[in-house]
C-alpha cells in the first residue's frame, strides 16, 4: 500500500501516518521527493480497510492499494481454471454449456415440454423460477414448492440438471432438496447473508451480476460464498443498468475477458435479461460465445405470448432450435465445442 | 392502456389483440387511423403485466400504460402527506428531522458519547449499525446483538429514538426488540422477502434507494412493505451509481421534488454515503433541506480517523455542531423548522 | 400521437388541447373513458416538437409519439441495406471490413509500416489520426497536414483506402483532399454544424457513437449528415460511459442488432477504444463479428510501448496477424466472409 | 508518478521501465518489497501521457499519477477565487448571480418582454439562444443573427448583460459583436477547437458540463479556454446522463462543493435542463444556492405553452417572480446575498 502525502504536508502529518502504520505492526518506507513524501506500507496481512483508515489522516492526498481485495476467486492462489461437475455436465471446461428454460415454472406441461424441447436442441441444463423476484408486489411471484416439484419431474423425465433461484435464507433447505445448482439473482447479488448461507449449502451457486455492480465487487460477492468453503461458483453477466432505454439492460460483454483475466471462475452470459426482446437474443448469444463465455442461460417458453413473466424476451422452441447450431458453429470457430448440438445436427 | 399497432399490421393481428383483451373481461376500443390502428383497453382491474403480455403479440409496436403501477404509496388514494410518530418525534411534518450517529456501533462509550453530542446539536434520532453489509467478507461486519444493546443503552441515556439496519428476515425479531425504526439498506432495497417480513413487523421502516433503482421502482419496493399493512415507510435517497468517480455516489437531489410529486411518503437524504468525503457533507445537507427533504441522516463519529467503517465520510462532533445551525437557517428560509437547533442556539 | 389527459382533467382542458391541435391543421379524435380522456392526434406532417408542446398544457398527463423521429436512416423509406463503395472495398455487404492502423500518425515509417502489416493480415482500410481530440490541451494533438500527407503516401504504397478524423468545419476541405472516408469522433457526435458540413463534402462519413448517446439520438445525428444529401454514413459503436472502471468504456454490443433493426446503415465496432487494454481487444472483436457487425476498426502500432497516444490499447503487428484468421473463422460461422484473411491463410 | 510492478516481474522488466524513465531525463527510485517492486518517477515536467506509456511495459501492473493534470483551473497556482466582471455584474463574489431568459430568442416582443420581467424579479443577466443545438435536424434551430440583434435590443432596453451560445468557430466573430458572455453548450463541451477559438475571443466563457463528463475532464476542457490566455471561465452544471428516466438529466449538485475544492472558477447550476419539467425547477434552484453555487441560469418564457423549444421546463414570469425571493432567503441563510431581489421586495 502506498500513501501519497499532499504537497506541503508537514513533517508531523507524515509522522502521524508512520506511527499509525507501525502501531499495526507494519513497516513504513519513506520516499521524500522535492514536491511531496510518499510512504510505502509493507507487511502482511494488511487490514482490509487500511486504505480508508489512512486516507482520512490530515495531510494524506491518496492511498493506493497494491494487493487485490479478492483472494479465493483470483488467480494468485488458484492457478487452474475452476471446473464444476453438475450431474454429467462439466461447467468451465472446453465445452460450452447451454442452460435453457422458462422464466417461471407455470405448469408441469409447460416445464416438462420445454425441458424436452431444449434438450433436443442441445441444452444441458434446465432453468425455471419457482420463487420469482418481481419489481412490483402485485405481479406473479412463482409457484413455490410446487414449482420445485415440477422442476424435479422435468429432470426425472429428461435427465437435465436443474437450476433455480433462491431468494432468502429460509428457502435454502427446501430449494436444496430439489435443485442441482442454486441461482442467486441480480437483485440479491449483494444480499450477503443469503450468499453466506447458500455458500454453506453444499451445491454449486450461480451468482448473477447486480445491475450496478462493478466487476471487482462481483468477485467480492463470490468471496462471500467461497469463504464458506464452497468453491463452485459460476458467474453470470446479465446486463447492467445504463442510460440506454431500448434494451432492458446493457450487456457488458467485456465482462467475459476481463473476469477471465482476474478469476478462475466460469463466466456465463444471460442474453435474455440483457436484451429484453427476443429478436436480439440470438446476436447476443453468438457474441457471448465468441467472447469466450463458458456458457449461456437462455429463456425459452412454449408460447411466449402467454408467459406469466418475461414473455417478450423468451425464445420459442423453434427459435431456440434454430439458434443452437449457430452457437455450435461459433463455438467451434473459437476453439470450443457444443457437442449436443452437433449430435443433434447429425440426427 | 393503449396498444399501438405497427404500420401495416393486419386485420387478423388487430383481431388477436382484441380477442385477448376481451377474454380477460376488459373492453377494447378501436381507433383506426390512416397509418395505423390504436386499441384502447378499458376496464378494471387491469392485470399488472398486461402491457408485457400484449406487447409480444404480432403486429403490436408498443403498449402504453395509463394508470400507475404503484398504489399505496401514491397520492391517488392517499391525499394527505404521511406523518410518522417515532417516540416524541414526528417525521414528515413541518419540522425537519435530523438523524445522526456512527456508521457502526463500535462500543458503548463511542455510541453513547455520540448520542449525547448529536442530541446537544439538534439531532432527534440516533443511527448506528449493529449488522453491517460490507462489500467484502473480510471487513468488519458489526457487533450484532451487542450493538443493539448499546443502541438501547444510548436511547435510555439520551431519550433519542433509534434506527438501525436489518439485513435478513431471521434478524427481524431481534432487531425489533431494540430498534424504533428498521432501516433497509441500499443493497437490500429489492430484497423483496425482507421487505415483506419487515412490513409485517409493526414498526416504521426507512427504505434506502438502491444504487441503480429508478424512482418508480423505489415506490414499488415501498409497496412491498405497505402491502403488508404497514403504512409507515420513510424513503431515503443516498446517492446513485454513475460514471463520476470523485464522489462515492451521485446524490440525486431531484429525487426529493419528484418523489414528493408522486408520493405522500416522507423523503430523507443521507449526504454521507452520497459524498463519501466529509468535506462535502455540509453542502449536500444544506442542499437537501433547501430542496424540501423531510430530514437528513448524517454519519457522526467521535474520532473518524479511528472509525471501523466509513470514517472518511463521518463528521466530527464539532463539524456536526457547526452544521446544524446552518441547517436550521436554511430550513427556516424554505418555511420549515428545525427547533432543537434553534433552542440550542438560544442556550 | 396520443395525448393522455389526467384523471379529473376538465372539459375545458380537453377543449384547449383539441383547439391547439386543430389550429395546426390536424385532426383530434376523442376517446372518453370512465377514468380519463384520451386524444388521438392525426394528420401529417406532425410538427417535430408537437409532443413537447402538448405535454405542457394543463390537464395533460403524458403524450406518446407513435411515428419515429428519424427518417432517412430508418427502414421505412429505404428498405435496402446501405452498401458503400470506398475504392475497391464494399462496406455493408456480405463481407466484413477490417479497418486497422495507428491511433495517431506519428511518422511515415510508422504509418507505412503499419499499413503494410495490416494489409498483409487482411485489413482493407487504413486508419490514422492527423488531428487528434485530446482530453487535455497539454497532450500530443497530431501532425496535422503532414499527417494527412503520410496517410496518402501509405495509400499510394499499399492501395489501402484511408479514413481519418475531421474535428472542425474549417478542416474539412483539407482533410477531403487526402481521405477516402471522414471520421467524426465520439466527442463531436453531436457537433451538429460539423455533421452538416461534412454531409456536404461528398465523401462517406463514419459517425462514432457519443459516450452517452442513446441509439435513437445516434440515428438523429446521422440524419444531420444525410439531410445534406449524403447517404453514405457508417455507424461505429466504440463503448459507452458507465460505472464500470476497469474497461475504458463499456462496449454496447447490443447496439449491433438493435441498430440493424432500426436502420439500413452499416454498423461497425471499435473494440480498441471500448476495451482500453489490448488484452481484451481480441475477445471484443470476435464478439462484434458474431453479433453481426459489418466491420471493425482496430488500433495497431509497430511498437505500442512507444506510441504517442493509445498505446495501451493498440495491438502489435503479430497480435493483429494472429487475430484476423480467428475473425475470419467466426465470420464464416455466422455466414459472413473475410476474404483477405482467407487468401492470406492460403499463402 | 509511481509504477507498481506485478508480483513476479523480472529484473529485466524492472530494468526496462527504469531505462525508459531515465531516457526521458527523469529519475527513478526503486523500492523493492518482498512481494513486488515499486518505482518512483521523479523530475519535472512529467510528460502528460507518461502514465499510459509506462503502463504498457511488460511487468507493470499499474501506474499512479501523483500530480494533477489540470493546472490553470486549479488552486495550486491561483489561490484566489476568480471573480469575473460582466458590465456591472460581478460573478463569483459574495452575491449570487441569476441569469434568466427564454431557451430560444423567438421575437423581439418575447425577448424584451422576458428581459423586463426577469430584471424586475432580480435577474442580473439575460440568456437566450440565437443558434440552437437540436438533437434532430428537423427541429427549430434559432433565428441566427436576427436573434443576436434582438438580444442586443433587450440589453439596450433593460441594461441586462447578455449570454448566448456559440456552436462553431465560424460564428465566434458574429456572436462576439453582440454577446457579453459566450456560452459553450453541453454537447460541445469537448469540442476542443471551439474551446480554443472562443478562448482567443477575449470575452468570458460559460462552459456547460457535458452529459457524461467527469469533473476532472470538465476542468481539462476549461484548460483549453484558459490556455489561450482567457482566465474568465464560468462552469455550469446542467445535469448528467444516468439511468433515471423521470428527470431529463440528473442534477449533480455535489459538483458544486467538489469543483470548489478543486478549482477557483465560479460554478453555476442550470436547474431547467436538469429537471426537464418546470415543477421541479424551484426545488433544484434552492438546492443549488444552498450547496454554494455562485449563480443560476433559469429558463423563463412569457408563454411556455407556446415556446418553440424547452417549453416544458421554462418558468412563467409569475413563477420566476415567486421564486427569486425564496432564493434570496436561502442565499442569506448560507451567508450569500441576492440584492436585486431584496430591493425588489422593498419596492
């Protein structure tokens, strides 16, 4: 950590900072220039808020942290990319993983039908919300336990692994009984107690990026899960909030290479929530794969016109089936695979 | 609700929309122009997601909602401004309410000392975090129940009402036993299950605005609390996330008049989290009062240099005492009062 | 246009709006519901600011525009995609166009050397700044006319068409003498007089998206050029300003499909300015092609460590040569071509 | 400047950076810690892009600039606050300056009438656009020279100093002949050649903040004007672009104290463009004065319902006259004056 003193900081002010640093059992190296003094703080471990603590001393202009705040999710102590096995799927490997399914579980017919259709088109996992966060309390909020049962039935029927959202710690046990992967939604991405509890639950967690979360904050949220002993976190970018009104959110496709430079965790893209309109979902899906994403999570519905939520952004079965071979082609072009779709193409 | 069909939408497409509307027991009035057809949907109640449902029909260009989504928080059915009594303080009345105190409760000495100091300077309520949301899991996260006991002791000592944050439903009962007002923080502003549970708990709730929450979404979050039968919601703007890096957040002072035009709920400003640096807190506090805010929540610490959190943005006792008479002067200039500070000035 | 009156708007207020509409020679159709009155405004042409004019009448709650504000750039009156011939390159056709070159023209050796290298790797056009907009007046601002001469020399040498930025109307004539395509930069994207003057100059114009420009505003800026009789506008997305600090800007890859749905103009992506770091340029370039972009503009420099501007985001010759075959593979996967690179691969 | 090398940077990489620094005639001080090496760069002047140049060397993790990029606008070399005399008005002194007038000059009657009304209510300067930047080329763009003549007539009639926008260098001479202060609009805030030309023109310049301009970039834009020998720059915050759709822009009221900490230049607020609706203009105006702004620029129109531009955000004469005494009261409460309004009140 480096403390940059103001021009004209007094000797006493410099001394105060040095004293504070030494009181913490750390070392302080002074570098006195013509214009100002700079103090290097060395030793370990540095208290996590040391920068804030030093910044408020009189005479300090700025404090620059040299070491990273995120640890478990970073490459420094985990030089291998994380691979997560979910039933017979490996997430984070050479192959792209496609998760698809309806926004909300509405009925067994709707969900099992969708599961069959997306499996046939190359999806490896089934998504579907039993507990739905909604901006307004007056909207459809999911079937709850009945929705979980339907997801399990769809898994039984198709063999697809299941991912569903958990919204509050009290639901973890119930959701755990049915799901293969917990999803923590964008609005709960900094609900730290939920992150910790889900971190203790012993199943992989997909952590969506919050609407205004910086990439470093996202990794710190993942740390909440990982610090509970759960290394199996999947990050999922789903669009951030910007000034552009035409898209529901702005897909930050750069998150893929940037996160991959910072972290060994797999990175997915949810093009449906980013776009908000189904017409744009294919282009964003293709872009995500080309950018290096480890997978996609796409909303698909048997009859989007009649969906209880997010119909405007859900693909029909036919649209999804038309998309997966194109995804496979791009995956191959960037040296990844999407085998199911190829097999399917061979049928 | 108005459905605008595309140029060239077919008679069948128009018919499909009309049929859908009628199937819901609603009326449809057609207005056929030279360029396109517009369908007015009438009847009540309109399903909350009807706009989304109609928008995805073929031939529909746009759907425009005419009635508002928020109900309990709006003026339409509650033409009186909400006033909330908390012990002997009335929030939302003629007088401005100042809440002050440390970011985190760190010790009895620190908290009781701060309570005495801020009361002497005109504050009517004491803030202090016992459970702290932190971006990183490795930071100080509050004293928990011991923090709540200390807040109660400070109330005992000074008579100040207490507000403290609750982060998860499981803590509500415990926090309820000590606090006068629940605070729901910015990161939990769309944690809907927390909002509902706190709505059932029977004490006033201060709802901070999320970092990227639109004003209408904020009112919809308040609806979650109010729909549980709790009318006593205080809104608190604390800065939104923008591209400007110098301030911790960007204070959206316009939220005050805009919300006051939409809702009868009291609106507070938290200048400390918006600014991120104590030097800017006075200017933002004065601006908030001038803009018509019903109150302020300000961080004050006996020794900000040694605070365990948010030291950089906390005022010292002296700074806070110097600020309140200026707040009183501006409050008077805009036709509001801040009586404590005046009395104090008179002493 | 639809005028939605407030609940409780008086008959007089409705009458005022109707009178205003009729005074403009337009028709007004009333639709009086139980709760409120809605006025449909018909006739053509609607004054461009009619919505604003009507919105301020007493009793009006909202005005909704039904027809689009952009005309020349939209599909309505130009159902064919625009193709622009620049020397022997066709922009906007089946094939992807790669533009590459240094941020600034620094010397003949640097520019001609880069031109040769990028041509060999598959680029079809050469970029290079002779006049450079810089955030600070104390930075390197380009070689001016000497820079233009160097670009012309590089074209002479390699046959590559040239694109360079024009910053002010007074420079148009000079730049016109040397360039094949004018570039209008992000900071000048709403410099309307420059847009009009460049629209009169008779050569194609690449219009970069402003840092906080909404997509509809971008098309309206293109209208400034096109309204002068110049149909040859290329749009170039280069990242927008958001709250994320790690990337220089946030690439809005969704702009590609969204604009393609609105407009017949070709859309390019500049991954270099979006990323700000060369490590992320390949992933963004691949994503852009997969999303359907008509071309890329990439910064390449013989020795980025010694570039006078934007070195951090410039690719080396070797990095660029390694990228183009990957771009060609993705282009092919999405049904587009990148022929030069293929030939090159064949050599 | 401080260069932070990566963990594991080689001795050669460190040596390369040191060599580069020394080749520029600067000094390099090494500080070798257990984990990494840090290089302090000393000497003056540091090249302005040195941080970017060093950042791209292999083995460099980050470069931190210690000295500020803005010079003429900062306090370091100009410890007195700038006061600008415009006719008999002093901007930046104890007294608040109110500028008011129509968005566009539409007719002599409209402009002279407005000038008389705003003068009577306490305004010291008249605003009015003769050349108007408009998002669409199909909107009203001002009367041009005739508009300038009308402004001059209004000044003749009332004695109010005049401010009007200049959009392109070619218009500077003409505008100079009529105006007292040049306005550079938000969309031209980084039109550097315009800034330089207007800097040479020898009259004060009001520089509006661009829609997505960071505060430091704003000061750097002011440097373009000041570097031409013109010290008389007034900064004017008018709202920034965010995700909130209800307000036209988000007023960044924090800009007032933050800029005042960085710069000696006067800071104004334009509440009209920030709000976009007249109902919110008073609250924002009062907040601006309370926050310490040196003045306001407010849109006023004799008949906003019939304004050719920005009618929705313009105050009527009566609304403006009702506002100024309230502004005077807040100005007094924060130790500033607004004398005209007081005199007026005394009449």
